[in-house]
C-alpha cells in the first residue's frame, strides 16, 4: 500500500484549509494580470493608431512601441491561459 491510502479525514481537512487561501490568491492574481494585459493590448493598438496619424520618425517610434506592447501583452495572456506548462 502507498502512503496516500493511509490518509484520514482530519488530514484531508487540514490540507484543504491550507490550500484554499493559496488557490484564492492564484485566482485573484490571474484575473488581475488578465485585465492588465487586455488593457495593455488596447494601449498598444492606440499607439498604432497614433503612428498612422503621424509623420516621420515619430511614426516608426509609435508603431514600434505599439507592436512591442501588443506582442508582450498577448504573450502574457498566452502564458496565463493557454500555456501547457502550468505549475501546481
């Protein structure tokens, strides 16, 4: 028999009590970073719109900044929601 077969109800309750706050913070953290990343995508798209209205070197700067911000935000969303390597 393995050690997991010898677990009692009291052990299960203790483990659940210890893990619930950690799970709650994990959910809050995921929601916070998702909202932040979505807001950053909008900021990056706005930089792209400003780049289209500008002239010269400012167009390149705003356009490049917009691409970087959108790319980083989408990568963060990928890591938060679609990445297969999740830590437990």
